[in-house]
C-alpha cells in the first residue's frame, strides 16, 4: 500500500525544455544527453483544441498530430529524474508549449548560426513566461562562426542570459550546457527568492 | 526505435475507440507525472490497452514514457491511466513546485557533473 501522500519511492521529477528553430539540433541534443534512446509521444491537435467529449467526428478530426521527443536522466543516488523535452520546431504548434513549459525548471534555446533568427520566437516565449533559459549556439560545420557576444547582440539578450557554444552531437558538450542551465537557474533564484 | 512501423499504425488511426470516445481524464495528469502499479489489480482483469498500460508501470514511470511505449497520443494515455488510478491499479505523483529547491537543484547539478 502507498501512504496518503502517495510519494513512497517515487522519484522527484524535473523537466527541462530543449527549444530552437526547425532543424537546429533539438533531437540531437536530447539524444546525446539522455540515458535512453529518445522517445516520441504524439499529441493530437484537435482533441486539445476542440475540447469535447463527443465521439462524433473525433476520429476524422484527430489526424493532425505533433510529435515531441524526450529523453531521461536518472540520478538514483538522490532518487531524482530529469526529463528533457524537445519542443516542436514549427510555429503552428505553439499551443503545445503551454503544457510543455508548465513547471519546467528552465530551457535550452538552441541557436543555429545559419538561421539565428529562427530562435527569436522561443526566446520571446521564455522571457514572457519568466522561464529561465540560456542560448546554446550549435555550430554546424561550415557555418559562420560567431562570438557569444555577437550572438547576444543579434538576439538582443539580457546581460544575465548565458550564451554558450556547443556541439549538440557531443555528450560532454551538451551535458555541460545542462550544467550551465542549472547553475543559471540557481543564480537567478538566489537573486530573486520566491 | 520510436517511429511507429506500418503494421502498428492501427492504434494511431483510431485512438479514441480505446477510451470509448472519452478525451478527458478523471485525474489531472501532466507529462512528467509519475505512475506506478499498486499490484492490487491483476492486468488479466483489464481490457487490452489498460492491461498494456498497467504493465508499463511496474516501476515509477512518467506519463510521457507510458504514452511513448503504448504508441498512443498523450491525451488517450492520460484517460487510460486515470481509469487505472480510479480502479486502484495505479498510484500517481504529480511534479511539485517545491522540487525546485536549491537543495535538490544542487543534487541535480552534482549528478550531471558526474556524467562528464
Ligand atoms: N554539424 C553538426 N550537425 C548537427 C549538429 N547538431 C545536429 N546536427 C545535424 O543536424 C540535423 C538536424 O538535427 P536535429 O537534431 O534533427 O534537429 P531538430 O531541431 O530536432 O529538428 P526538428 O525536430 O525537425 O525541428 C541532423 O542531421 C543532425 O545530425 C551539430 O552540432 N553539428
Ligand atoms: Mg527534432
């Protein structure tokens, strides 16, 4: 039996979002940090937007789905589990971001140097929601090399938002980005206690 | 891997039939809400999709993982899991805001550093 609070041996769960424009390297990032092969879930568009219990017509309408991929890192020593959710890259799936971002610890915004402007929307979203984030500049081979400060200026980021260079394919590099994000979350929460 | 193969696509096409058309779960569940079997309801006593869901949560598992392994949309999975919660087959824990305490975040940080 489980006690009234239902917490017996459940791990404490955390969620980090991996955002960025189409093809920026979100799935790659999740894959190189996760301990499991990234998994995919599908969210049916119309069931969320229609919001009816009626069976009528649902089967026909529930054909548009949004795929989200996610990974997991467990820290069994402390009974903690961290989930990494790649956000859908296309703007028409913004409605998904509300559920995804609820209760998120923070977000990594992956900037693709070939299309820096593609991550504006994600940055604006996290700024508006007050979700701590950093920008990880994914340097694709043969793409233009930016200094972090150039990216900061181009994206009009506040001074306290960390900007890092990373290679989403590399476990050490991507894990380092997650570490920087947690450090950033800790420093912002200490600066303005809840 | 994760992409549904051709023969499995039947479950994607008619998701609402497994919940009798219901789209709203009776228990509010989030993507990272954890679920785990209580062992009180044997899977044989349940319908196919409920039994499969139950078998996926012998260990604490997130709603998102159950959905991915069932190859069902998240909304459908939530209805199935909330049925299991109602019948006492599964217990759940929602993520809590207090989890974001400095103490726990330091532990996450330690854990990540050990992966380097
Ligand atoms: N050279 C290089 N290639 C990368 C890097 N990160 C990702 N790629 C490649 O870029 C392509 C797109 O990466 P994905 O991880 O699928 O990007 P995504 O953001 O998930 O894309 P969508 O989900 O379609 O928006 C893949 O072919 C990756 O192998 C990187 O750091 N360097
Ligand atoms: Mg992707």
